[in-house]
C-alpha cells in the first residue's frame, strides 16, 4: 500500500533505496559513482558516496563500492586502466567525500596519511536537541566487543568513564576498561530549530563517525512533537528515517593541501529545509 501523504511516500522511497542499490547491475552502479565524481587528478579520484551503499562486500551484499572499482576506472580513463584502490572507509549509511587512488602506491601513501591523522575530516550531522556548550570537544573511550548474533562478530562500542546513577541521577565514575582507546571529536553548532541541531563534527582520533549514530537523526528514535510536525511524519513512520550523517569536507595533504567538499544528498537538504535549519 502506497502512502497518500507525500512526506511519508518520500520516507518509504528512502527505505527502499538501499535494497535498490543491491539490485542494479554493477555497470549501472559504476555509472552512478562516475556521475558523483567531484574531483580527479593523475593520482586520485574523489566521489560523493551515495546513501545505503556499502564500501565492502559481505553476507547478503550483492553490490559494493569495492566490487565496481575496476569498471569505474575504465569508465573514467580507458579500457586499459588498472582498478581504483580504496584509501579509507565510510559506513553504509554515511554519505559524502570518499577518496580513491589510481595506483597501489598512491593508495598506500594516502592510507598512511589517514593512519597518522594528517587528514582533516569534517562531517555534518543532524542531531536531536541542542549541545551545551555550542562548541567543544567530546572524549569517550571506545572498545572492541563481541556481538552475539547468527554470525558472531566484533564491533567498536562506546566505553564511557562515567554513568548516571539510576537512584539519584548523579554522575558516577566507573572502572576504566583497560582495552579502551581514546576517541576525541570536536563539535560545533551550525544551526538549531525544531528541537534539532545541525552539527559540524571533526573526529580527531576515531577513523569513522559510525559510533555516534545513536546521537543523530535516524531510526529508531522517539522524536519530539515539533520535529514530527515539521517533517510531516507520524511517530510510527519515524523508523524509516535515514541516518543524517554526511562527510562534508576532507583536507588531504598531497603535495599541496587539497580541500575536497561534497554537498549533502537531496534527502539531507530537504530535512534541513523542513526543520528550518539554516546554515
């Protein structure tokens, strides 16, 4: 049954987007990535990564960026071009700046820049509530934990040093996990309205922003009435909301420093407009 309300129809379309990306022919997917190319030179190709597209393959994944790199290289250069190489990763639901290398040597050099934290990464995220203060640094340790499911695997999770006491609501220090690594993120409030905020985030130590997903506008979350009203959504339909996390800018020191910028996807821009978050 197709919803009559246009906003709910759009939400349904976005929920189907990831499934559709898994069904298209690899050549079609490579063409989409080619159209999303924002910069290229003799060493690198920079794409605007679409929503819902995994970087690596895995169980149940038919299409991913890694698999179409040989086709994309040929489309961008010629039939003799060697496959492009991944230099870093973005989570499946994260959109924005993604750097690919034309050679193995260039890829290794760029990976080292990421590893040694010489690459400046700026994300945009729509978050619930307003941060206080409006600008600052968040430091919460992270630790690798085993996730029990049909296929056991490990993932990075937050391991805070403090928690709120359920009895009196006071902040209580807890025993530090010896295996935890430091995760530091600089944040800045860009706009706030409709019980939401547009944040600029700069990870200082962590490679990716996926750990912070629970803080961003996405499903499943209980949304404030004003947010639902502006989005023209019912609470029951909020589970279809896509993650609003976008890799907006990446500054890469390759000889001269390259400032690579990607504008947010259409659904992100529409949400900004509906929530009256003016940058």
